[in-house]
C-alpha cells in the first residue's frame, strides 16, 4: 500500500513542515518510460535544503535502479515551491507486473546558514509504483448494501497493479453523482462506506459506476 513515512527529530522551538504532491507515481515504465512531476513546498520561515534520491523498496520487482530524477539537491526559501522531475524506464524483456521503489527527500544542512537552535529535520519516503505490460486493475464487486443513508461497497482488485478510482451513483439514467475516490492495491479487498448524496432516491433505479483516473469506465452495475 501507499506509504509516506515522516521521520522527525524533535526540536525545541522550530517545527519544520514540508508539503509534496502528488503522493503516487502509478505509470507504465516500459517502452518510453513513465514520467511525473512532483511539487515540493516549504511552508516554514526558514530556508531548507533537501537531498533527493531513489531507494530500493523490495528485492523482487525493484525499479529503484531505473529512476532518473532532477534535481538531486534542492533549496527552498520560505514559502517557495519547486518541481522534482522523475523518469523511470525499464529494460526490455522483463516480466509483466508492478514494480516498486521509494522516493526519498531528506532535509540536510543548508550551506551558509547558521542555526541558533537544534534543527528539526524531515525525511520523507514516498512509495512509487510503476508497471510493465499493458496491465489494468481488475475490480469485482463483492457486496453492496445500504443502511439508512449509508452505502457499503466491498470492492476487490484482482489485477496485477494498484489503481485509484472514482465512484458515482446514477439515478434513472441522469447525470451521475460523485460518491468518493478510492485507492485499491493489487489483491486488496476494500470496504467503502459513504453517505449517500441527498438527491439520490433508492426507490428509483440506481446504478453504481466506477471510473479510473483517466475517465475510463471499470464497473457499471445496477444496485436496485
């Protein structure tokens, strides 16, 4: 599953805080490779410097050695943001499947900046997932039930890669109403519990529609 690990060394009176987005990769890495840009933002009152590097996540299906990124060192003034560019390209002839690596963003001493207090350092690790082959998540609905104004949906991803999905409810063929967004990993079964939109009437014909983040329909199922 997606993991963002934040290690902090406690400081007396400085609370460093760093934002990065997005928090996933999820790109095909064979052929021309997968590319994504990340935005790193310094919300503190201090100038911060980071070392940026890939790290091995697991022994099997590791892609850390194929990660190209720029820059590898970044300094941010207070309130400043900059882009991190990542390209991951796999060698030819490898097995299809999901490959993993960590993107590490480690705060280091800023050159020429004298610290008057004990410094609080940030060490972010973001799990990156890429895949080889024309693969798609394979979702199945295990169960749907409704209690009062709450709908419970059990979805299982039987595919070889993870995915992020948008769920909608459609009443009598009208425009679908957004329900929620869910990220489901390979071999994961997830219970989605959400409040039904007020303008949805379950006395009418209701359909569940699941789209991937590119707008492709994954599931369409009548609920009643």
